[in-house]
């Protein structure tokens, strides 16, 4: 524990974050339809499925495990889990709604009442403890039918299905939810179109064209959601959600510096500029031209984007990216969606993600300088192997150290003048890793007895970090 003099603003939204497909389980209960996440196998093969072309969206239970089917069974444990969040003092809980619980196939006219009722129960339970829900409308789990029958977000028709879904949840939960996020990590889509846009690229050649067309459809859908959200819930706050990382040049060679700037523009700012400034940035024109991307933009689209930008920016931050123009295959390192090269000044997690708390302060400054809208860190955390000691304790000091340095970085950014409204660290309760499908890549303050092979009692246990975070919240970040 260390004293920290920076004051977080009154009402700062401390809490934790999850996504429906990574915690709920009950994949065929309550009338839920299949989603993308239900057909993703667990284990090492998952990264290949996510990043390569030609996935057929079929399950093969004789060959693979499907960890999202049962996950940590939040569907039946939500009361117990929310009580634990409340015990830590959460002010906010970021979660997502599974689209296929509300519209099992995605293209129905009438929503599934059982699905809607489930989230009523969850929001009521949060409300009981005064925890503010922050709800992602779409987090990597498009209804499978929309993928198979329509080709995912490449198809413009999907916009109207999403709009109906968004209006349905706004109307249903208008008295229960004020903070909404449209698409999780929208800018990861061109790297992982499967999770972001619901299609597996036919070939490398068509990847960029299809991804940016799909993204354009999501931009339009997001603006329509902002429009509807403000009409239905006048005091709602609707944000975009980016995976954000500052891009450093490996050295001061201007060739590499320019390369890093370009990477940052394309990866971070195309989506941010469209969703916050309401227009495609000037540099996009050249990028599209040089990459043979021809967007089919309908009449009225650009006006809509301009008229309905988001109210705030939420983003995930796990690592920075270090870039070099010419890099060999051996020089590449792994990371969250994006790779880059090794930064000699940074340590790495057990999964090779480069740990960089100062990078969070840099990110907050960059985003605030560029956009001048409130910021919300809605994911950050350390995926690590945890060990249960003989006395039953879990001493995750490595996680506390990681989180402490990132909380410190946020405090510094607030001192820098950044308008930061909240922090929901990722995987506040252990959950299924998105990129690997592993349970053993744990992020939680709460341990869940469930393992990569699907075994385990699902018992919940408090880790050392549980008590640390409880105190951080209780002191509004004065003791970290
Ligand atoms: C983000 C996603 O990219 O990173 C989450 O929004 C994901 O869904 C998180 O779980 C951590 O990544 P991973 O691969 O360790 O689960």
C-alpha cells in the first residue's frame, strides 16, 4: 500500500469490467441463440482461428473444447458475483448484453422476453447496491445467423438489425442504464474481423476492403444508436470503445518515426475521428487509395456521422506498441490484437504483452488533447497464472503491482488536466480469455475454480488484490 497525493474526482467510477460471452455460460438457456463466441474453440488454436482466413463457423466437439458455453456460469451466479463486487465497493460495473439473448438469430422483429428479463434481474441487483451499469451493446458476439446468412457487418442490412436491437435495449432499460458503449474495441476490427465484424476473410487481398466497409457500416450503426439513445434516454451518455495504444518508434530514425505515426493514425485515429469528430480524417483518403479501398458510402451517411458523434471515449489499455518500418518475423512480438517489436525498456506479461503504465498516461494525454471529450478507461489488467497456497490464499502481488502503477498513471494524467471519469479494470472476476479461450489466463480480484479443460467447482474465492482494490476505492485512490 502506498500513499498517493493525487485526488481522483468526486464520483469517480471505480469498478470492474466483463463481457457476456466470457462469463455468462448458459449458452442455450433462456431462448438464447448461438453467437460467434459459441463456436470459437478454446486453447492455442483460437488465435489462429481469429487471425487467419477461411474459418467455417462450425463446432467440432470431438476435437475441441468450447469454454464460452459454460464460462463461469454468471447466468446462475450473478447475485453472488454482484454481492462480491459490492463488497469491494464498486461504483460501476461494465458488462455487455449478449445480442443473441435478445434477438436469438439477429433478424427477428420481436425480441426474446426471457433474455430481456435476465438483464432486468442483473440491473436490479446492481441497483440494489448502488452500482452504475456501463453496458456494451456489442462485445465480440454477433448472432451466428447474421454471420452465416448475411456475411456479418460486410452486409449493410445488418445496420437495421443492430438499430432494432439497440432501440429495444434502450427502451427496456431506460430507467436502469445511463452509460452505454456501442461496439467493443471497434478499431480492432480490421486486424481481427472475425470478432469485430463477424466474417472470416476470404483472402488477404479482400481483407482491407471488406473490413473498412464493415467498419463504415458500424460507424453508421453507432450514430443511429447515439441518435436513438438520446431520444429514448435523454440523460444517457453513449461512448465509443477503442483498443488504444500509443505507438513508439524503436529509435529516432525519421523513417521509423514516420512509420509509427502512420500506424497510430490508421490503428487508433480513423475510428476515433469518425466517432468523435464525426468525419473521416484527411489521412484516410490516401490510405484508402494506396490500399485499393473503395467505400460504398450511401447518401446521408456522412451527415449522420457528423450529426451524432459519441458523448465520450472509453478505451481498453493493456500495453503500448513499439514499431519499426522493416521488421523480420523473428523481431515481432505478441500483444493485444496488435504486435510490433520488443521494447527494451519494458517487461512482459507471461503472455508476452509489454507492460507500460506510463503508456497509459501518454494515451490519456493523447486522447484528451485530440478530442477534448471525457475519457473512461474500461479495460486494463494483467492476465497471469494464479496459485492457491496450502492455506487457501491467493497472493497475487504481481497483479497488485501492475494495477497500482496504472492507477498512479491515471492520477498523473488527471493532474495533467485530463477529464477522466472512471476506471473499470478488466476481468474483475476470472473469466474466459478472449484471445486464447483459456481460464488459466486470469485477471480477477475474484478467483473462480474453473480450468482450461472445463473442470472445476465454480467456487469463488477472494484474492489478495480483492482487499487491495477495496481500499483503493474506499480512499478514492488516495491509498494505492
Ligand atoms: C480485450 C477484449 O481486447 O482484451 C476482451 O475486449 C479481452 O474481451 C481482453 O478478454 C483481454 O484479452 P485476453 O485475450 O487476455 O482475454
